C-alpha cells in the first residue's frame, strides 16, 4: 500500500532538487523517498546509540573507535 504526501518546499530547495534530479536522471519522488528513509534510519540509530551509551561506557567502550576495534580486530 502506498500513501501520497504533498510537500511544500522553499523555492531554492525545489530548484536544487530539480537540478539534482536532472543531473542524476532520477525522479524527484525517488530522491525524496530515499532522503526520508535515510533521515528515519539515522534518527533510529542516534536514539539506539543514546540508549546503549551508558552500557557501552560501563563495559569500557568510550569512543566509537573502541567499538569498531572490538568488532573488527
């Protein structure tokens, strides 16, 4: 099932979207869908990171690099 959403953009942003769509050969709807998807994913990631941060620090993981070093030795 799909849902239709009407979005009002400032003129400059709309023009930049038009140019980007033409340059990439993509339609504006797909670009906006991808942008919203990435925003929602990043928002979920930030919330999860904030929730897990105290547990990570208690386990000795202070920075993101500490976690990466543990996952990919």
